[in-house]
C-alpha cells in the first residue's frame, strides 16, 4: 500500500530520466524513506533497482532517435566500475542518518548543477518547434577527438559518477550530462541519451554487489517502477518535442525543498 502511495513520485522520477537524462533518480531515496517507509540503506538498494530498470527502458526511444553514443557511453560506464564497488562498500558502513544528511547535500549540489545548466541553455524564447528541429540534428552524431586530456577527464568523471551510484543509489545524470558535453563535445540531446547508458552500467554494477547480502521489497519496487516507466515514456516525448528548461527550473525548486526536508529530519535524528 505504501508503495502505491509513493508511486506518483516514481512517475516524476521517470519523467526526469526521460526528459533530462538524469536528476530524477536522486528523489528516489527520500521518496522510499519518507513515503514508502524503508530504512535509508534498503532505500538505496531499491533505488538502484528502479534506476537500472528505468534507464534500460528509457534508453530505447533515445536510441531510436539517434541520440545514444554506445561506444563512448560504455567506456564512460566502465570507468565508473571501481567507484561503484567502493561506494557500495562505504554504504554498508555508513550511519543511516549520516547517509541521509549527506544525501541532502548531494541534492543541493544536483540542484545547483541543474540550475547552471538551465542558465547556460538556449534562450527561453526558443519555441517547441525549434526545440524539435534542433533535436533532429542529433541524428548527425558529433565527432569525438580522443587525446590524453579527454581520457583523463572521462576516467575521473566516470569514477566519481560510479562512486555516487554505489554509495547513494543514484544515477548521477546531473554529473554525466555536463561531463559528456564538456569532455567529449557532445550535443545536449546526445549527452542526455548517452547518459542513460552510463547510468545503466553503473547501477547494474552497484546493484550486483548489494543483492547477495540484502533483500528487495518487490511490493514497493513493482508499483514504483511501473510509475517510473510511464514517466520515462512521457519524459522521452518531451525531450523530442519540448525545450526542457521549464521542467528543469521547477525540478530544481523541488530538489531544494526535498533536500532541506531531508536534512532537517536527519539532523533531528542525529541530535
């Protein structure tokens, strides 16, 4: 029943993954703790299940639209395997309330990163039709120059994203998307689509280290995941037809509100 009550938040998470290439999964842990009643460590494991499934399903429409760079995404994801394993190990030793407090800080960092991305995006006056036309240009994929500097950037960014995924149970799209744009010169549509591949690789590795020593509450996972998948379909449609800046602005506000709520609850528990 609590899983059903929390499923609208799953829909919101799916919309963000589909439209923005990430960000939504960062809401999964607070939603699972405060709406579905899970303890923080169980919530990070459940979040990994949700993130893995929604990323794998969500990548399909982006792939059909030519927005996924599989070779670059696989390399970026493989660079994060070490970080995923280390993050999962740290998660097991963390105090649950300290974990939530750290998570609230992560949400604020994600909100800031997304806000910066909104400010650096195309002018607000851009129409839906223009957004769709720009998206169509992603079919001609960007040429990537590989040099020592690019390799170092990919390894560092990939390792950091893997660490976030393993420790917090999040996809890390708010880091992956700008990293793909800055390090590899991807267009924004390419970065959004490819980020889902990176998320799928990192979350699968992190989840593989969790399942042998824990359990997954499928009564919560199933309705939450179904709602997320519906949201991914809606979000992917928005990515193809709309400028996501408006959605990003409201999502940033939601992240800040949830971050302060989570921080307050965890500080009260610690004191």
